[in-house]
C-alpha cells in the first residue's frame, strides 16, 4: 500500500471550511484513497473514499488531484464536534484486511 | 443494530495473566480485525479474519491469539500479559467485496498490564 503524508495538526474556526491535505505520491492506479477520523477515546469512523473522481457525501467532500498524487478532505462547515484526528489511507482494491493507519492530522475546531 | 460491540471497556491485568477480549458484530460482516493503539500513535493491525474458520496475522501478532468460529464473534486472547501490551484495543468489521473498505469500529477496550 502507498505511503501517505499528512500535517500533524491544523486549526479551523467553527463554521468555516476545514481543508485537510494528504500526499500520496507513490499511489498506484488501483489504489483507493480513504479517510477516517477518530474522536478522542472513540473508535475510528469512516468518512469517505474515492479512486479518481471527486466524491461528496453527507459528511465531507474528497478532492483528488488529476495525477492522484494528493487529495484534500473538505469539511464544509466545521463544528466543535469535528475536532478529531483525521487519517488518510491508501488501499489497494481487493485482498485482505490490512488497513494501515498512520499518525494522521489532529484537527482542532475552535470558536 | 448494535454494530460492533466490545467487552470489557476497561481491564487491568498483572504480568503473566491471560485473558480474552470479546468482540461481536451483528451486521453479518465477513471481515473482522483487531487493532491496538498506543498513545500518540496510529492503529496497528494485530490479527484479522476474512470469514469463519479463517484467520491471519497482521503487523504485530506476537503475544496474541485469535479464532473465528462464527461470523459474529472474533475474540482476542492474550496468552501471558506483558506491560508492553498496555494499549487500547479496537475491533472492526466490514463487508467483503472489492472497493468496500469502510470498516466499522467498536468503542475499544482499554487494557493496562502492571
């Protein structure tokens, strides 16, 4: 699985968009980009995933660059409850269950 | 649906003791996994299972055993607890199938080994 690089921490004002970047320059053609988050002391929570196209769901949007070497998770209107560690994971389709979590980005949403 | 449940929530063991962490899911998911999370670190995969009767090792399997006799249950056994196994343990499950890597996690078991 491709390695990912994320900033260790970010701050965001409540009500503003939070844009969390992820670099995955060694991603291969059959690898998906997944985002999870972990609110303090809880189990990780799935947010969104994508392969090539931009994706949107009720929680967030995922923007993947055309060369697929990086992506951005967007929380359009961040709230205090979005304070969490956000993990970007690159995973090949099919085979096994080895979802590798790195150290992620600690997002702090403040008033 | 209760989702993924784990028991106990907290546990303190003495070095050398053994115990079993329980995990159950009611979503009929084929895949189940155990992770551990140490302070300031990401999750590391201990063992996983792709179906009843099938298990495999993850990144950090030493000191742990698993079995999968039913689709619903995936217990994790600590054979002889060591202080290095002090951690938060998460169980997760997901459906089989390509491109479907949304995993559902339990609330975790916080284990301290003294």
